[in-house]
């Protein structure tokens, strides 16, 4: 692991070790595959996984983020049975990445709850550099 990607020790208010964190300059991207970096191919049609084409802007931006030192992990609803065809496809098209997590729940409408900061960006058809905007989000009522 590259020096700028090393996990840093973290402590709670009492000085106890908690899960380590990345430096503020490294983002840990979790990126869907189907419908995000290529056509939306359902698990029920795995033969299409080998022949679909990547979205060029996705390949360009994700490899740029990788080269900038960020962590790229694909998080997909594809199953472990699709690992070989998925890895072969990613490598054939030149995607740079650190890992793949299979078995993401299907159906969308995700609501991620975590003790670490989570930022979500909904893919709407084109990869570009990210910008900062203010939007309304659902949060826990910390006044209860």
C-alpha cells in the first residue's frame, strides 16, 4: 500500500483505539458496475457481461482517480458466480481498481448507515469531476 493510502490510527474520546481511517486527501470510492460504468446487465443474462462496452467517461475518470491515489472498489449486485467474467471484463477494458465486492443487495433505494462519513453520488449518465453542492439529506435526529 502506497504511503498516502496508509490507514491512520484513530482514538475515541476516552483514548481507546477505534477503526483506523484514511487521510483526508484519499477518497475510498465504492462504484457500481451495471448501469454505472457499462450498460445495465441483469444477473439473469450473464452472457451479456462479457460483451458490453464500458462508458468511456467512466473509464477515463475512474482511472484518473486511481492515478491520483484514491481507492477504487467496485461494489456490485453481481454474484460470486460472475467474478471471473467481471474481472476479465474490467481488465480487458483497462479499468484500474483495488477490489470488487460482490452481492450488493438488488433493487436500489439504498440507505447506507455507517459510523464513518459516507458521501453518496447518484450516477445520472455521465462521469465528470465531482463538484460540491448543498442538498437536503436524511440524518439521524441527534437531539433525542
